[in-house]
């Protein structure tokens, strides 16, 4: 609808775009008020669905030029506002292969801004595992290199239990965790707020 190529490289309402990329990535539905320019890609009123992931609301990438997209982790500033979204790690693995062995999904709402290697989240709510709930503000530096990643976490609320922490670790690493002390089981459900 109302394609604008005079003011921008591309500006239009995209409705129900779908495709299968040669890598195997499947986009089932992309609907958004879309702007693509020489230094920005913006998706307003976003609905993006893959077989396992749903992103809703807003997403943008800002860069100096299109060549920066080849170094997404270091040169592209991402801004996202997600509402009632679900992210599956296997879908992210198409863009960050380090996550290919992670078999975990996350329900997400909140604001994200920054480069992949230096990301800030505000009013972020994450639900994962079977019972884990985390709400707060975060600063994550060093991704996608998990061994050298720094986390500054300011929790408003954390809710989980030993079984769910073990489940999350197993789904994230592919290995059962023996690092969680058995005494944690005696605490039952843990709620910090």
C-alpha cells in the first residue's frame, strides 16, 4: 500500500510476507509498516512469525551503510519494543550460530536497545522453562561470545525453583547440570521481589 521510493529507498505496508531461505530459515508471516533507507530499517506495528517465534510491536536497525549489516554484532544498533512475544533460540541460531545447540524458548515483553555485543534492556519481562519469571533491567556486554559475556542485572522480580533451573541449564547447554546444590530443592519455589 502507498509505496514510497522518493523519500526513502523503500517505504510501504507489508502484509503477510513469507518465504523459505536456502539456509532453512522459514518466515511464515511478516506484517509491518516498513521503512528501508540507506542507514535504517524500521518495522512499526510489527507481527513476525516463524515456525517457533512470534515478535510483536516494533523493531529497527540503525547503521552507517548497508555493509555494516555484515557485522551485525558490532556495527548495527538495534532498538526493539516487544509485547507478548516468544523467541525460540533455534531461530536466533540462524543469525548467531553459537546458539545452535540451545533448545529453549523465551516469552518476552520490554525494550531492547544497543548493539548485539552491548545490549541494554528496560522493563524486560522474560518467562522461560516451566516456571521461571524474570522482570527487570539488564545490560549485557560481550555477546555472542558467552564465555566472555558480562551481565549487569537489576531485578524487580525473579521466580523459579531448582527443577526449573536444572531444566533451563539442560535445554541451554544440552547437558544435565550437577552444579545446582541439592539443598536448593528444600526452598521449593523461590520468589525475590
